[in-house]
């Protein structure tokens, strides 16, 4: 475990892509320890309707990487002219580094030691806002707790959603009953190259916080 305070873990757990150590194996025990921590997160009615698929089989990881890459290509095509300087996030400080980081992971996804795919029971298509919020509100805390537990142990990850453009292909590959479960994201897991991470740029509380009214 790294000698970090709770606030340090919370403020320096980054979306790690370029600093994933692709050459160092990740023991299954470490993944299981982090998941044991994550499962203590609150979830709706304590139903524990989530499932977590960890993949370290190399041919399967390679196929997942292919799906991820093809799905990202689908996403880029969907943007049309809203790319580069026209992209919605182009004005955010550090945007260029983010793009390079995303591309690096895309190029090296097949080398990641472990890929994690969480799912929750239920589908959100056509559901009212209460139901949608209840489903996502019963898994987001656990995923973030998992990432914090990784950080405390010298590992890193990032929340990727690109493969969801080809959700059905991933479901078929991993045997997920697509009509019953929603895929949350795809999380690469690896030890990090170095353990020093800094706070990121964020808007200040004064910019985003309002009291009593919008």
C-alpha cells in the first residue's frame, strides 16, 4: 500500500493511460482485493446486482482490444467535422495531452495485463429518469472505489466507454446476456510507471457551486 492520506488518494487518482506498465503482470489476488474494497460501496437496496468480468486471457484481451479500436473509429466517424479544434473539449487546458493519451491506450490496449468489464442488471432504454439514476447510482460508487483501491496499491486504470459503440460484440465475446445487463465501461488495469501523480485542472467550487437555487 502506498503511504497516501485519504485526500491524496482522492485528489491524485488519475485516468491513467500512457503510464500503465504493460510489461508487469498483475496478480489476480490484487484485482480481487480491490474488488473486495469496491463491493463495500453503497448500492440501491443493497441488491448487489452488479457483475464484474476480469479478463487476463491474452487472446480474449486481444479481441476486446480489436472491438475497442473499431468502436472508437465508429465514434470518430460520428463526430463529422467536430474534431480537432472543433471538438467540444478543445478549449480545456491540456486537451492535446488527453488526445495523445487516448491514442496511446488505443494503440496498446491489447498489451494491458487485465481488462475489467463491470455490468449491472437491467437496461435503461425507455426507462424513466428515476430508474436510470437508480441503476447508475448503484454502480458508479463501486467503480470509483475500485479505482481508488488500485491507486493505493500502486496500480492505475481509466474509465473508457468507447467500446459501447459495439456493445453487442463485446457482450457476445464475454457471454453477457445483453437483454438483461448493461455494460458500465471497460477498465484497463496495470501497475503504474511511477506512483507520483498530481492534482488535475478542474473548475473551482466558486464556478460550479450554487446555494439554494440554480
